[in-house]
């Protein structure tokens, strides 16, 4: 397994925000989001080959049962092929008594993974510019994959938003997927700095109030401004 980094911190986003967790960041991602704060993990060549045994023993070295498997894109390699060895690594973590969150962009569905929370963060057009939305939709996310992930896993849906202009795209996806309670949908401000996060949070909070969504935290920005390894 190609590992970009493995570290202990607080979960920054979602319904488990603030929970001490071990992060296993896999190298390789087929997306190229303009505001990505982990671009160093895009290339598989940026990672180091580690065995499942090494990873699980490292994870067990911290006193928390929560593990976040992230990327990159943990479900796919950089060329969009399935990530070999993922199921085996997750099974070994579950055998060690770990709670597993998988952070995915929702561009692929993989069945029967040992996973306690599938954290799905479809990338909106704001990640690529408006031109991307005129191209193949699965460049950004796969509605089929999101639908299947929601149907087969306990999940949360997270959207990084610039402002109210992103709402039509979110509403369209939710309508197409169907059956998603709004209290399972988090809107998170797109921000790289603490100040930018604070400024945008007021606007995004109002959107949540008006539309029944949850205001999502981004503690990695608020506390550490996206510093690597935090």
C-alpha cells in the first residue's frame, strides 16, 4: 500500500469532528481540485510502500480506536483503477478493534469494505472551475457511486462550498440520489486560512439555516491552517 503519511491528530470534519484519530493517508488521486490542501498526495510516486502489518502496528501505537483512511482518494489509484490491498488492510484494522472512517470523493463504489462511516465529499464545480461542469460529469463525482455508497454504508455527505451559487448543484445531486435526510448533509466553507474560514462561516451558517443543512467544521483549518501532519 502506498502511504503518503500516517499521523495522529483530531478529526477536522464531519460528525466526528474533534475526535482523536489516526490518519492513514494513501497516495494517489485521479482528481486535481484547485483548492486541494493535500496536493502532495496526488501522485502514487509520492508515497512509500508499506505492508498491512506495518500500517496496523503503527495505528495501534496511538491510544484511540478511531482511524481515518483518506488520501488522495482511498478507493482508487491515480489511474482510477481499484486500490489493491485496501479491503485486507481494513479487515486487519477491524480485527484490532478500530472504528474506521473512509474519506472519499464519491467517484467510485467499492462493496463490502469494513467501514463504520463512509464520509462522502463530492467535489463541486468550484473545485475545477465552471468549464469542468461542461465536461464528463464523473470528472467531479459519480452520482451512481454516491447512490451506491449511501445505500450500502453508514454515511455522511460533506460539501465544500464557496457560497450560495453552489446550492443548485448540491440540490441536483441530492434529488438524483434520493432519500438523503438533510441532517446528514454538511456544508463546509472553502477556506485555506483561519481568517478566511471565520469570514465565510457566517454566510454558510445562514445557508444551512435557510435550507436545513448542517454547518460543518473544518478544524484542520481553524486550528492549524491546513498544516501537513495535522
